[in-house]
C-alpha cells in the first residue's frame, strides 16, 4: 500500500478521475440508479415488480443477498412510480408497529405527534382512503424487511384490508435478504403469505455480465475509447467477486487508485490481484442511509441532472411493461 500513500494525502480523488478521463466516480458505494446495470436477473425482477404494481397485485416481495443491487433497483422503481403514484420508502427497519407507522408517515410528510399506535394507524388509514377517493394509489416500499417482526406484518394486513375490492389503492413491496423467505414461511405468517402475489429474486452476475457491468459503469462515468480494464483483469474480478456488484465496485475502485499510482493507461490482472490482496471481504453495510434519503428526495422532486436521468430510467420507461408481460 506504500505506493498509495502519496495519493492518500491528497484532498480528493479528482486526480484519478482526470487521469482516466472520467467525469464521476464509477465505482461508488451509494446506490445510484444511473449506474444500474440491467443484467438478466435485474431485468426479470424489475419487470415482475413493475407488472405487479401496475396490476395492483397487493403484496410483492424482492429478495437478494447483500451487495447485489437491491436498493439501487428499488430506487429506479420508485423514480418511475413517482410520476404515477404516491410512494413511501421505509429503509430503516422498525422495531414495532408504532415505529413502522411513524417512519411511513414521516416519509409521506405527515406529522404524527405523540399519538398512540391506534391513532397513528388511523392517520395512515385516512391517507389510503384519501388516495382511493382521488383515484390515486399509495405504494409503500420497505427495505431490509427480513428484520421485521410479526406484529409489523399484521399491521400491514390490517391496512391492506381497508382497500376497496375493485380499486386497490395500497400496495406494499417488501425487500430483504433471503431470511425474508424463511420468515414468510413461518406458520404465524400464513395469512400474510397468502396475499403475496409476486416473489422476485436477484442472483449474482455471470462472468460475462460482470465484464459488461464494469464497462457500463465506466461509460456512465464518462469514459470513452479503448477498454480501461483488460479482459484478463475482468476475468480475475469475476472470479474473486463471485458476481456480486458491491465487491466488483470495491475491487475496481482500489484498482483505479493503484493504476493511477503506477501511471498505467489500463488496468491489468496484476493490478487487480494486488487490489484484491488489500481488501477485507468482511460483509459490512456500505450504503450511507442519509445519502439514500437525499437521493430519493431528489428523484421525487425531479432534481436529478441529465446524466442521472440516463440509460436505466429511460430503459425502464420504455420497456418495463413490455418486459413484465413476457415473464
């Protein structure tokens, strides 16, 4: 790591971006829909969920192991829904029904005050009914849903029972790790499970998709010209990362630092192997939650710049319904 000491003392990574002619950091850790690479598994999941929401199918479930891009995909879906539905994103795992309802109302911009759980639930009920009367709908997305306790699921069922039979205005998308499937399989949640109409799952990228993923993120960051990561470098990345995008990002980020320090015009397998040797693969949360809130707010208010409105969103707007119909 000594070769990176001189770089570590600098105030920013602008030198690396300039050296490789990049406008933005291509391998950041914060979920960003403009960098979402729509692999075959992401396309299927996105299409299924979009179709489920359009068809008012009630409860939907998305599962993925850490680092596969689940939250980024949710952001893309929310960006699309922001033009056709009122949405709420609960990304902090609530400990009980009252906390869940408070998070929900807060994201909807509704003050709950110091009310008890019955009164707070009534506020949510009034919101759902209001959407129904105005011909709208409310889509609630819950991230890290595998942490939820049974009472929260029961609360969701009560809220869903308020829907008019032929005009469902409340839909819930629950996203979490594979433990969510195990939790839903518990006998205590049998009634809730009966209302789950779609279960989508994200899988790791294939070696070919890992290669394309890297090129996609570089293009979105402004790279043009010859390939920056050589074929042998991509092969090593695919093997060590096991097709997990977060691991790919970590390897590539560190590889760019090393490439810059060595003044290399391209990143080969030797640089990748050195970058891998420096990384600790302990699973850790790398998505700052405050930044998630800021980016979601920007998407809802239409404040994303032109670069942030590019490829994935445009694809989703054109193809989500068609892709869903083919699944």
